[in-house]
């Protein structure tokens, strides 16, 4: 539960500004704004991972619905995406 999904990020938000804001709530393992592979531009969402579940919960409670870099963000628990998905055969 220590990984959070942050959506509705401003185009100006980068890894450093995301890390700076979310580190107010505890020790971070990582803070990453996901970028488009071709353009390098932000895709408008990112992930923040804490070393402690309680810090992650506090950050989610405090940051969800608040403003960051001029945009109201949404913060939820990131779902695990294990496995590579399907792939049928015929």
C-alpha cells in the first residue's frame, strides 16, 4: 500500500517537484512523473512510493483533492500490475 498513483498533474510538474511536495509526509523511495516515450512530455500522472505504509496513507489523505502546480490532483493507492497480461493463441 506504500505506492500511490497521482493523476491530473500539471504539465509543469516534474519528478523533483513531485518528490519535494510528497516528501513532506515521510521518506520516499521514489517519485516519478510518467512521460511519453516519443515526446518526453508528461502524461499527466505519476507514482510516489514511500518506505512506510502509514506515511503513504497520510500523504493520500492530505494531498487528494489539493492543488499542485495549479492543478487539482487525485491521489489513490496504486494497484499492483504484476504479470505481462494476456496473449491468446489459436
